């Protein structure tokens, strides 16, 4: 814009000057067309002193008209030039550099999961945090530090605006308490300012027993009706037996150890009728032949089937539940003349134990105690030798492929009821 103004002024000055020169030239041409003037007597002008202008005013008055115009425009051009220079020296608003955005360091946790009995996997993204900055992990229970983990594994450095860490449980670390809210806290410091982010720790249902000290589920079997007393019969009197009163189905009340769907049939593609949740008490009516499905009755009267991994009943409770198709004692009273059945015997396992395919996975400990040292682990679908069980069937002695012998929980091994019955009590 400024260059355009200067160009217009220069063009205007040239145009005015050219016009004045043109007028002067025309006037001179007109004078040449006049007849020559009469020359009188010759005058010797050199005889007198020359008449020179004595001041600047006289000199200006003797200038031609174009000269006077040019002299008059010079101050105006000077003023315009000063204005243009002043405008160029003052910075325009458009030249002001844009304000630099203040950095806003942030941490966004994408994953905070308990992936096995001894590992918490944490993945997070960062913003405005320099590469190589250390991010520290902390585990909280209801807002208070929970010393479950090894602090040396709870540090990761930012790389490509991301971090990932696998935090390991400290040996013989404490178990959590049921009802406590456990959260993951990530912390770093940028220019003396703390940057933090928290997220609730996700604990899969199959691992709750490895992270939280859950009470052992208890079963309350319903008392079965006592046998009918013998009646002495005489040949003279024929008694008509009284009609049998309808008997309610036998059930066992079980505390749900995990939770899941209740289906119309013992199959994973059957219609879902309802759900059971961790800690809920349900009536268990019967089980299928391999004890992988259990028929339950919910509080609203709905009857359906749920899987063993959802119910997680203890082995001693599984033994009390009738198998589908069998006649229970309550449904078929014993004949007075029938001899009592022989005591059931359990075939002892071989010297190498019973080979079992692991149904879940978890820690192997030195003794049947959740606070005992960890000596190894079993993984899902791994085959291990089971040597014995404890008195209530909640812990099992196993031999690992490296010949390590230790104890693992029922929820980690998930053996079938048939296998549990074969094992000796250690």
C-alpha cells in the first residue's frame, strides 16, 4: 500500500511537470510565428553593470513557472516522505508474532489391568511431557498407599508420547481387602509442577481371589427328611398306605465365587435367563455329569444353568450336589428290608498323582496359604500333576514340569469333581 502511494505521487509530479513543459513549448512556438520585432538602435548593455538578483526571493521571482511549481512541490514531497518513513518504522499489528501457547503437560491412562496374580499392566499416553521423563506408579486403596507392588518395577520413561509398565507384586506382598476401591496413580514433575492421573484398577473375576483375600464360600445344605419309621404289619390287618406328600427338590445354597450368565440349558449358546453376581447366594439343584454346569434357582424363581467358572463352588459342596438324572435320597426312600449301602470308597491316585489340565491359572505357593511364598505359577490349559488336597478341598498340591512341588488354590486349578474325589488329603 505504501509503495503504491509513492508510485502515484511520482506519476503525478511527472505528469504535472510534463504538462507545464508542453505549455511552455507551445508558447515558444507561437512566438516564433510572430513577425520579427523592429530593432531600434543598438544598445551596449556591457557598458553598465549587470543586473544580478540579490536575494532568494528575487531569484524565485525570476524562475519560470515550471520551476516555481517544482520548488513548491518539494516541501510537500518531503512531508510525504517523512510520513512514509514513519509508517514503515512503526510495526504493524500483522507483524506481531502469534502468542506462543503455554505447554499443558497431561497423562491419560488407557489401561490399568491386573493381568495375572503378580502383574499389573499399565499403558498411558502423554502430552507436552519431554521424551525420557520418568513416570512413577503408585497403587492406592481407598486413596491410601497399598504396598502390594515392587517400587523398582513401577517406573517408566516417556517414549513417543507413550509409556507402558508391568508392575510386579513384591514377594509375600499383602492381599487386598474386599470392599476396598483400588486405583492406579501415575505421577511426574514438570518445572516443579506435579502432573498426575488416576484410574480404577480393573480386576478380572477369575483373578479376584489372587488379589483380594476373599472369605471361603460356605454351603448350607438343606436337611433331608428323616426316613419313615418301620410299621409292624400283621396278616389280619391290611393297611392302606397313605399318599406320599410331594417333596420339594433338594438343593444346596452356594455363595457365588465369580459371576456370569444363567442359561436355559447347559450350553454356552443357550438362551440367557438371568445372571448371578459375586457374593450372591443361590440355590443349586443339580449338576451335569462332568460338573461343568450347575442348575440354579434364582431369588425370583427362575431356574437355569450356569457354568462352573461362574459359580466356583468348593469341591466339598460339589460332592453334595446331585448329578442330573440321578435319584436323590429325598425322592426315593429306602426299603425297610433293604440292606444299608456299603460305604463309598475312593480309589487312591497313582504314585505320580493325577494329571489335570489347568482351568484358570495362578500362583503356586510353598504352603496352602495365600500369604505363603510363591514358588511358581500354573497357566491356563497347562497340564500338571496333582498329588493331594487339603481337608476342605480349597488347596491342591501340584508338581510343576520343573519338579517344583507346591500348593495352588481351587480357583486357579479348577479341577473337576471326579478328580477332587480321587485325591488323598494331605
